[in-house]
C-alpha cells in the first residue's frame, strides 16, 4: 500500500512539473513573437537589407527601368534610385498610401514605414540615377572637343557624337556671359523631358543655363511633330526692320512690336509653359542680331541690298564660315522666356551653309526658322531671315514665307534633374 501511494504521488508531481514547463515555454514564445512585431526587422535585399516595422512581409517585387520600360528583376544594379512616385505597397491586395518607401543607394537599404499589417506586399520601381545638376551634366560627357574656325561653307559634323560635348575654342566663340559648351553632330544623349515635352540641348550658356530646342510631344527626330506649326516669320516684309523677332518701325534695333512668329511663340508659351516660368532663365536672353555686315549701313528701305552681321559670319564667302555665340550688340539681346535658334548655333552644331546632311541632331526633314537676319533685298523689296532647310543645311528666305516653328528656351543654371541618361528612351527629366 505504501508503495502504491508513493507511486501516485510521484505521478502527480510529474504532471504538475510538466504543466509548469509548458507554461514557461509558451510565455517565452509569446513574448518573443510580440517582440518581433515591436522591433524593426531586417531581411536581405540583394546586397543590402530592407528595414521595416512589420507584422508580416509577404513579398517584395523589384522592377528596373530599361530600354523597354520597367521589367521585373531579382537584383538592383548599382547607380539606380528608387522611383518613389511609382513604387507602392499593398495590404491584402489593396494599395496602402500610408506606407512610405525610401532607398539608400550607399548602404543598399530600403526603408518601409510603417508596415504593421500582415499581408503586405511592396512593388519597387528603380530608375537609373543619371544626372542631378548642370555641373554633373557637363561632366557626364567623357570627351570634350573644340573646333577650329573659319571653315568652308560645306563643312559638316555628321558622326555619332554620343558621350561628346564641344567647348568654345576661344573668347571669340564665347557668349556674352562666358565660355560655352555645345553639341554638334549626331549625339543620342542630349534629350531632355520638361513641361511634358521633349527637347534637345543646344548648349550650356556662359552663365550655366541650358539652352534647348523643342522636339515634340514624343521622341520624334524627323517630321512635322518636331515643330509646333508653320508660320510666316512676319506677314509684313517690305522694310528691313521686319527681320527682327521683335522690331520697331524706323529703328534698327527696336523691340516695340512682335513679329508674326513671336506672336505664335508667345501664344504657345502662355498656353503650355507659363506655369513652368520659374524654371526659365530670362536674363541670358536671345540674340536678334541686327548689326550690319562689313561695308553696309542700315536703312529701312535701302536703294541697294544690305547684309547683316550674321551673313558675314556664316554665308559671305566659301572660306568665311566663322560663327560665334556672342551677341555683337547688347541692344539685340531680347530678355524673353522663349525664342528661336540662331544661324550661328546651327553652324556650330555642324549643319553646312551649303550642301545637305541628314545625320545631325538638328535635321528634322522640315523647313524651320532661325531668328537670325540675313539681308534686305532692294531688288524685290523683301527682308530675308535664315532658316534650316529640309535637306539639312542653312538657307535664307523672305520673311513672308511659311516655315516651321521650333521654340527655344533657357533653363536656369540651378536646374535639377530627377532621372535619365539623356537618351530619347530615358531623357534627362527636370525635377
């Protein structure tokens, strides 16, 4: 009997001990689990980590932006940044806009906060970092070239010049603010997306602002989509003043009236670009150079043909194509938000004065106006302005003829870029 009593006592004790042990283990597990959800956790993400405050993270989907758009990937390449506006998280299939995402490229860590609900999944979109400011833009081009002038009228730059930027060779080619960097030939990496439109960079002005020409609502290189419309330069033509983008009757350098094409530019600017006015540098100006060529005197309706200074620089003789970015008369610097390309910029970009080329970034297969006066013909009583011909050279025509309108703007020197590498597929995107 004593043996049987002792045996039952031991059994009862063992049961009690077992219950206590189970209770302790359960408490430890419960506290550990709760601690997990109270503290920030980390899981591997490529070569870094993803930090989150989670109840549960089901999955992360990574998408990398390339030539064919965003494609799913397992890794994040170096030099890519999180597109926070595209990236998002869902909870049980519904987007949760309260969750914020940020990615540290140095540590390759992605922060997702807060993430306190089970069933969360994040879709992460990454873009190539690209250029962030004008200084980096210039430094982005590994090859810097200069060109020696004067040149013959038929000289062209037609080679693919991707990765190349040109620099004004001497002070004669500077603009009124200093040394200029510009594009020539057929680069594939001078595209910009700004204000909902595509543009091509013509040059970095002496004050660091960015001059660029309209390319269209998509990445067109040729066709009517590269211009707003066609227009006469001026509907009035029988006075020499009508070569001015802005002019005053009876004055060589007047700015009191708008030409027909200036009216077209202003209307489009007010409709499409005015809300982006803070991005535009109006102080650098546009050169409506109405100085006279060597040996000529200005007259409103001269009895013999008179030639302007731009004609001397880019068209006078076969060995005298000697363009410059400098405006020879500061009275002709129009401090306006929108203008046109100049004949000098066309020649510097590598289009010929005589001949043709289809391999140049300024070639569009269309006629379009510059803003540079050419001459006034006493023979037909018509004012002439330079334009880019549809075969890819610099020509001139009477101002009452119709040609394409391609706006030009100057973005401020402190312009910031959010993405892009300058190609048409991935242009520099202005923040």
